[in-house]
């Protein structure tokens, strides 16, 4: 959609370090990494927040997790483990209003999910 930064990345109007792409999803390195591995997995369909996910997105959401699985194996961090985070709305600090899944790893992560 017009001003969405992730739509611009999808449309290659803004450069990014893409690690995976197909017709349904794109995955690229987070510009501000929280860990050695920090990849954002993003559906190409513009969905603003997790609250906007509907029944028609059933296959897409499953596909996103299958893609995360594939990337983790290809990039060899599946074995060591990783964390997936999806922020939604104000209290979560969601900055980009296009759903995305943070895939974080490459080190032993803290045992608290939130601080
Ligand atoms: P969230 O708070 O869940 O909305 O996280 C948005 C993430 O997107 C944040 O970790 C930084 C990242 N990000 C924002 N703009 C860009 C960009 O232009 N390029 C890349 N690669 N990442 C971005």
C-alpha cells in the first residue's frame, strides 16, 4: 500500500538484504538487529496488524511458518533454536503497520520473553 515501508521493500523501491523470496512472502534482515540473526518474514499481502488476519489468510499464515522453518534449516540455525515474535499494536511497540514475524537467534536468548 502507498506509504507502507514493507510494501516498498516488497516492490524493491527500498533496498534490503533479502534472504528469501517467493510469490507469497519475502524475508530480509532487520535494519536494527536485536541478535546476530534477526530476519523479518513478511507476507506480500498488505495486512496491517494481527487483528486484521482473517479466515481467508489461513493458508498464508501456515505458509509463513513453513517459510520460517525453511529459512532456519537453510541458514543452519534450526538446530540451535530461535524465537519468533510478532508485535501487534501500541503496547507491543509495533512500528510498521504491515504484519511481520521477527525471527531471532544466533545466540542464547534471555529466558524472559518480555522485559
Ligand atoms: P515492529 O516494532 O515489530 O514493527 O518492528 C519493525 C522492525 O522493522 C524493526 O525491528 C526495524 C525494522 N525496519 C524498519 N524499517 C526497516 C527498513 O527500511 N529496512 C529493514 N531491513 N528493516 C526495517
